[in-house]
C-alpha cells in the first residue's frame, strides 16, 4: 500500500496526538513522584545540575605539575573558631596568579555577610567568575542561607562544605568536609586504648535543642539512653536560641536544672574514654563531635538524616562508624550491644587509621581536601594522579 499525501498527513496527525497525550500524562504524574516531604532538613536546596564533564574546564589545569588554586579571600569562618584552612594561603597549592590557577576558591562565610544579611551576587564581585567555571565555594555554615548566595545563582561552581545533603549534593563534584574539633583535649594514651578496655560503653556530653533538627536531643529516646553506669548521655539547655524560646515558653525548661547538674558532674575528656561516642546532628547534620570522638580512638555513632559524610570518596565510613536516622534512635543501644567483639575491634582499628591519615590536624585536613579535589579528575589529568593504598 502506498502512502499518498492525505494518508501521510493522517499518520502525522496520529503521532502528534499520541505524543501530546503521553506528554500530558507525564506532566500530570511527574509532580507527584517528585514531591519532597516538608521535613526541614530534607532540603529544598536546588543547586544547578553539574558534573566534572558538564561544568569544568580541564584545560585550565594542564600547565602545572601541581594543582594550583587562586583564592579571592581568606577563610572567614562565621564561627569564632578558626578553620583548618587558615594556613592554606601559604601552602604549595596556592597561587596569586589567576592565569595559572586550575581552581578558584571563594570563602563565602563571613560575619559581615551574615550580619548585613547580604547575599552577594558572585558574578559582580568575583572578577574571574566566568559563570562559576572551575570555582569552589567553601562554607562551614550550618545552613546554606546563613552566608551564601542564592542556590540557583552559583552557576558551574562546586561546593566544598560541611552542610551537604545526600538528596541535593552533586556526587564527585561537591565535596563534604568535616567541622573542625572544638575540644582538642583527648590524651594520646587514650587513643591507643582498645575498645573494651575503656571506662564507658557509649557517651555524650553536649547541648540539647528546643527547635530545629537537633530537637531530638531533648527527646526521651535520646536522653533516656543514659543509665548512669556505662552509658552516659548528659545535656545542657544553655544556648542562645533555646534561651529565646524559654522566655516565651518557660515550661519547656522543666528539666533543665536537673539536666544541668548531671551535665556538670561529668568531665568531657573522661567521657571520651568510651567504646562508642555519639555524634548527633545539632544545628546542622554535621557535628563537631565527630572528629573529637575519633581523636580519642572512640567509635563515632552518628545520628542524623541526609548527611553527606566528610571525604566520602577517600574514606570507607561504613567500616568505621555506625549511623542511625533520627527516627531510629531506639535501635542504637540494642544494636551496639549485639555487635560481635571482633567487629568492634576492627571498626576501631579502621577509625584510628582514618583519623591519622585524613583528619588528625590542620595540614592533614588540607591534604585530604586537595586529594578529594584531585580525585574528581578520575585520572583524566595524569599530573594530579594520587596514590591510593588502603
Ligand atoms: C578553558 O581553558 C582554556 C585554557 O585556559 C581556555 O583557552 C579556554 O578558553 C577555556 N574555555 C572556557 C569555555 O572557558
Ligand atoms: C580509661 O578507663 C580505663 C578503665 O576504667 C582505665 O583503666 C584507664 O586508666 C582510663 N584511661 C584514661 C586515659 O583515662
């Protein structure tokens, strides 16, 4: 049978209608699959979709045997503590010549930005912006909105931060980094102590919250783990936002005095003499506790949702720590008590290796950042190939 012109038109019309119909059907069903529950930390972050192949100029990195980075500014942490990047400008990866740079660092945390609530348009303040090509935005903030430009405006820049979320970060493009240690007090002889030679089984000493995602620290499930014998979980209500809430709703502080007395009766460093140490989410899923616990040879137990564990391309975290969703806190003690001894010992061994190799001090942390950045090239640039031995 020949297709004359009229039949052709009919056929075209038919396919057009089929096309229209499927399109309509897709349109109607799609939003339903894409709905994200409105739990606050299952973030509405929306970064431009990017990967090394689609958002990076490899040619910029050819000219030098080392990865060279130009920085627009110096690290300006919002937190009162200096970050481990403060020495970066004097490292061998730093260049003051933007023409030679493979990467451009912009530290977006600044007290000034936060206080003035300025969300600078990066294209207008960074002279080599080029829609973010080869740029890295560095942030230690709890929330993206604390100090960073609007998410959609970051162009092709990648993120090096403590606040990355598994549902929104761009794997092998963005890099999760840890919060620094606030307490540096773990005595070296503690680190070498085997997991079952320790005074406690599981410990935590820290703040609890009345709001935000760290609110679970005020729950019975969390505080109730405390048994006063080998499990010590002690909390304090003292915190700026809590104080504000207490002025409005004094009833929420009912247990604060009792908690405070218990809190003060335990010494932080002594509590690190424990097989396991809790590193729960607080104002963000990242916890200062994580590195503190690791520094003592204690196995971290993370509690948090949607958290991208730091340097996850370098570290096999599942061989070291355990992690529980906020809804599953009741499982922590039964699970830990049931772990075979050999498993706990192997975990501690790997945790200690991880700490020594990637996390132990400022220089090591900077090295891990550089290694993570180089690993993004997946071997494409032979000048930056790094050695991996487990
Ligand atoms: C990529 O980098 C090379 C070398 O610096 C440069 O010549 C080229 O124009 C860059 N391409 C883009 C899209 O910026
Ligand atoms: C840790 O606890 C064990 C068991 O109670 C004790 O023998 C050891 O001296 C403690 N070590 C440190 C460094 O506190």
